[in-house]
């Protein structure tokens, strides 16, 4: 514990400021993505209200169950602002699809770059043929379920509203590109914190392991990702011979810096909706 505390208090100030700046850019791009989704889906809320809802949802994610809390709060506030239930749910769904697509894009790129090393690490767990079968099987099941649901009129209408955020190729690229930028800015912020601690971490960690850490941290099984993120970081960095204490300190610094930025910016936007 003492070593972790020492590493936290000894972070280089310049790298800490750089990381916070990257996290602020991450927040602003996510906010812009949210505004684009509401605009393309013609959601009946004012820009001021939309910004306030985004900020309040961000605060909910910090202190309540990760992802689920933010989505629930945003949906509830959209309904309160006059949006219909399908419209509110479609906005949340479109945002999750864009975020997942951006994370998947970064993960696929990382796998391609780190394929030789991943084959060495994962080859003992599952064969390449087995991995392909699992991926194809999961995709087929998902498509079959979607095809079944679209038989219902209400589902077709809902999906049409969701896909309005990705209406054309250019818009889809814009949404997924923004989501990928959000992910990469988070990785860059963590790299800045690692440099501030004097840690030498292989670039392949950020390319191949961090997408999995980000996905696990976003699962709705913890408050603000705390605990889950630290466990995933320790396990992932152990592959690259980073000591557990150093990995834990890096994860905690990442969480605290992100918490500070999201708290300041999220609270600022949330206050926009407070009117006498």
C-alpha cells in the first residue's frame, strides 16, 4: 500500500496535466456525439437540456452502477423533458452502438498489430479454429435474433429511429470515428500517467490488452468501474512483466484523474438544467 501511495503522489505534474487534458477532450467528444444523436433523431429537447442531461448521466456513472446508471438517468431525464419513451430509448441505444463499435474497431486494430504475440499468449487457451467458430456463431445468433425481432412493427419503428443516427455512410463513419477517438484518448491519457510514474509499458499493451480492459471496466458490475478496472489492469499488465503494485497505482491514478475531469465537466453541464 505504501508503495502505491508513493507512486501516486510522485506523478510528474506535467504528465498529470496532459492526462487530464486528454480526458477533457474525451469528455467533449462524447458530449458532441450525444448532441449529434439527439439532433439526427429529432429528439424534442433543447440543446441546453440535452447538455444538462449528458452531464447528469456522466455524474451517475461515476457514483452508481457503471453504464446502466448513466443510461437510466439519461432516459428518465429525456422523458421528463418531453421525449417519447421509444425516442429516449433509441437515443441511448444509438449511443451504446456507436461506443461499442468504436471500442471494437480499436480492439480489432490492436489484435492485427499484436497478432504474433497474442497467438503465443492465447494459443494455449483456444485454437484459432475454435476462436473463429465462436465469433461466427455469436454473430449468426445475434443476426437471427435481430431478424426475428424486426418481424414486429414496434421493433421496426424503434430500429428506424436508432439507425437515424447512422443514416448515411458519412454519418456512420463520423459516429464510429468519434467513438474510436474517445477510446484512443483514454489510452493516451493512461500512457501519459504511466510516463509520469516512470513506468515503461510496451505499446502492445495499449493496442491489444487495453480494449479488453475498457470493455470489462464498462460492464455493469461495479460502481464507476472501481475494482473491476484494477483487477483487469493488474492481470493485463502482468503479461508485460509490470509489477502488481505499479499496475494498481496506474489504474488508480487513471480512475482518479478521469473522476476529477468528469466530475468538474459533468457537474458544470448538469447545472445548466437547474432553473429557478
